[in-house]
């Protein structure tokens, strides 16, 4: 059973390298959209997954994932995402 769903995205970095990511959850906070992802294929049985959190912004009509540079914003979004993930886990 796949507890987080099966949404996958492919991102391309500035050097043209492609990475496939599994989307754990998305949320809106203060009018902005955020996404928590893990590298595709990571075992979800591990106790510590490497979760990355990105901010989705519109650039030239396209959604672009950006690193969150403000520490308070990152911490607030991280807390909300962890609450959401653990809440979903508790309801299963």
C-alpha cells in the first residue's frame, strides 16, 4: 500500500539534469503554494526520509519550484506539512 499516493514530477536543474520526485503533499500557506517531495524510489519504510520542501511560483506562465530562503517561512511550512502527513497517517 502506498500511503502517500503516487504523484510524481520530473524537475530539471540549471545544468539540465533531470530528477524524478514523488510528491508527498501540497499545501497553500499565506496565499502561496508549497510542495513536499522525496526522491522517487526511496523506501518509505525508512525512519528518516529526505523530504524537500519547495515553493511553487509562476514565471512566464509556468510553475517553477523554488527553494525557500526565509527560515521562518520554511519552518512554518515544514510544521504544517509534517502535521498534514502525520494526520493522514493517523487516519489510515
